């Protein structure tokens, strides 16, 4: 069907090996595109008669400007001018490639819906074609292929053998694809529906409707990675959709975020997703819901990496598991309800869990090595966490952002925000924490503020500072930080013995000794590890923790 010069240039088998597509543009030389290179086929320019002869040999073009060759997988796409005349053709070579389904064979056996992502030309349709064949022939499922452009099963009324026993439904116009998807479920009782290129909101809604009816979906969508769908308002429903949620003050401080955040609004239509980086390297998300939640909260999850080696074996690289928390494990509810005598359990050393809170005598270091600088815990009021982290990285400042003011050693606040939130000033005065006020939420201002707080901490006497040390004209309010309190390990030991010897066996509340805010927080975390609740009582230096039975 191609012009004579193009046919002669592609006559040898070597010239057709790994050929991706042939480009015929009016007034330009014909080109052959391979993976990573482009070859000019002849010096003669393409004329209108060349394009007209190719179009005449083809079938009619559909609404998406695509045509095919009957009983083949090739696809010809047209470029038209303003009056509708064809001025360019892209002839893509279609092949049935076998072996790629081994990368996701275990995912197909699970029966969950699978979404393939990747840029154009990476092999999404080729993989979809083989997946349809394996599901229909090997797994003996009732498979229906929604073939909008006749690219999966080829042109003509008889589908290509590459899809096996899967049935194929053609789409008259691309804008009707969502209606054909629903029709397939209602009329033909499929167990699996295969769809190529979900690209509109109606198609995403139809996919959710099909998934809710218990039908397995295997589909493709354009996008380099899963994060592209999260930012795509048209297709974000495929991964659960997004909604704006207003958090309470306590939850916003715990997360270290603003009060208005984005959350996933529903379960994903596709619980499994694959990012196709190349034909032999795929990134697999086995839990799309957890991946989306982590991305929205700034805690991205690493996907599995699967690579297809030359001998056909699949090499699997699991993501590195996040470091487990250091809090003691919660006791089982059944054991607590029985109230049996519990043997004392060893607790993790607080020195290993919180090295930035320990006195220098507990830090292990070499004899001639200077001690590392302790991280200064900063509570931000109106200053974004990203800007604080950027300032700390740019100047290598030993600071750490905390979400609870009771854990902080100092407060960094915007001038306007401090006036809008008098509770921060009141709590800072109560815990004798210095407040440094900056004018604007900019990187230079934050850097100067952090450096000033670190210099003042180095200049402090061992017992801390007294109120009023910062001059009034220095944009700061000083209340003096609390010096290092009693040994944390003794306070934790006291809490543990009280819980295991009095609260759990006898069922009587216990009040612990007065402690500093930091130690009371550690004791409260220890109590919650036993499944119990606690509350603070007293005022001033006599504040203490009371532990209640179940």
C-alpha cells in the first residue's frame, strides 16, 4: 500500500526489524522510525498523489482519524488540513508480542482490576492484547475487548488471533466508548473487560460502574506514573477521586499540615496499577489506595520493580520497608480484659529512640570525636514545613520541626499569624519557650531566624535563660526554655511499674510524680501502648499524669 520508493527502501528484512512506524508527510521525505532513531527512506518528496493512492487502498477513516488493514494489527493515522484533506500519514506497525504477560501473571490470577500506565509507544496496547489472550485461553475467563480503534484485535469484522478466544466489540464513534462498555456488561455477561485508552470523564465513570458490578477491568491510560492521574481532574476517579477535607486543629498539628487538605474520596476503581517505563521494566503498585494516600500526605510509597530478562525470567525487586516505629507494641485487648498478672517486659531504651533529647553522658562517640550538635526542636506558627526543611538543608542547620508545642524548644512564627493565634503565645508562655517573630514567610527570613535561635542556644548558661533576655527591638519574645529535667528512663520505669503492678491487676487509677512536659508526653505514649488512657492534673511545676484503668 506504500509508494514504490518506500517499498523498495524497506524490502530487506533488516530494514523491517524493530520498525515502529512510517511517516509520510506532504512535501517531506518519507521516514522510518525505529526505537531511538529515525531513517530517511528516499530523497524524493511526498506528493499529494502518493497520499491519495495510499488512502484509496485503505478502508474508511473513523471519527478518530484512524484506519487499519483487515486481519492485521497495523494502524494508519491521518493528519488533515483545515478543509479536511489528508496531508500526512503515520503508519504504525502492529505486532503480536508474546512473553510480556509474565510480568503481571500473578496480578491477573488475583481477579482484581489492573491499570497500565505509560507514555505513547511503550507497549501498552501490545501488553493489553496478550493479557486478553491469557485471560481467555489460559485462565478460561469470559473476556470482552472494547476495541475503539480496532487496534487491539485488528481491522475488519474478524478479530486477530492474537486475542485468543476473547470476544471483541467495536465502537462506531470514539465518543461512544463509555456506552459500549456498559452495553458489554448488560448484554454479554463478561467476567473481564479489556479497554484501551481511558481518556474521558464519562469513560472513567463507566469503568467505576463496571467495577462495582463485580467485573474485572484491564485498561490503559496515558501518563508516565501514578502521580499524573492524581493531578489529572478528568481521570483521578480511576484511583479513588479527590475531595477537600478540613482537619481539626489537633489533627493538623499531628500531621504537620494545613487544615484544608486533599484526601481520597472513594476506593480506587483499579486496586492494581503498573507504570510501564519500558518494554522490559515495569513498576507495580500492589495497593493503589495506600500509594495515593501516601502521596497526598507527602509520604510516597515505593513500588515493586519488575524486569524481564533476556531468558524470559522476571526479576522482582521489592521496595525497602520503612523503619518500624520504636514504641512498644500494644497489648492485646483479650489479655487486658482478663487482668492476669503480667510479667515486666523490657522497654526500648529511650536513649536509642530519641537521641536528640539525651544528655551528653548518654551519647556514644569516639574519644577524640566532637559530639554531634543536638537537633533543636522548632514549632512553626504560620511558617510552612517545606520552607523550614529547605532552609535547614541549604545551611545544614541542626533543627527539627515538631507538630506539638510541648515538644519544642522554641517557636518560629509569622508576625500576622501570631496575632491571629493567641493560643500559641499562651502555651509558649506557659512552657517558657522563646518565640522568634519574622515578618515574611521567605527563605532568607527563615534562615536568619533559625541561625539566631541556634546562636542564642549556644550562648545560654547551663540553667537556661530568664524572661526578658531578648531585647524588645529584636522581633522576639523570650520566656526561657526549661532546662534538662530528670532522667527520662526513670520516669518511664515509674510509669511501667505503676501500670503493671497497680492499674492492670487491681484496676485502680494511679497518679505519677510531677514531671516536665516532655516527660509527661513520653509517659502518655507509654500508657497508650498498654491500651489505657491518661490525663494531666495540677498546675505549674506540679503537673503530673494520672493513669486510668479500663
